[in-house]
C-alpha cells in the first residue's frame, strides 16, 4: 500500500494494436480518467504469456481503476 496521500499506478489492460489503443484512449478521455501508456518491448515478453509485438500497456491511478474498467467494459476492479 502506498504511503498516505500517495497514489500508485496499476495496470489496467494491454491494447493489442493501435486501433484498440486509440479507442480505449478516447473512451477513457471521455470518462475523465487519466491514463499512462507504455509501449511493450517487442522482446520483453519472452518469459511471460505472449503478447503481440508492439502492444501497449495502459496504467491508471489505483483509485480510478474501477471507473476506468467500467468505461472500457472490462471485468473486475
């Protein structure tokens, strides 16, 4: 747990391509959710579940995760 008054970023989802990324960014923007995007290293997934080359991880503040999941229609949160 982060210290009092400090938020942390949590992984919301991984966009599989630029189209999905653009749609999700639009939906999150309309919901007023700030998002941080990190492009995956094309060779970084060798020891984990495979993801397509050049996919993008979307991170949100932990307190906005529920709202972000709802905006994208994702389960959990």
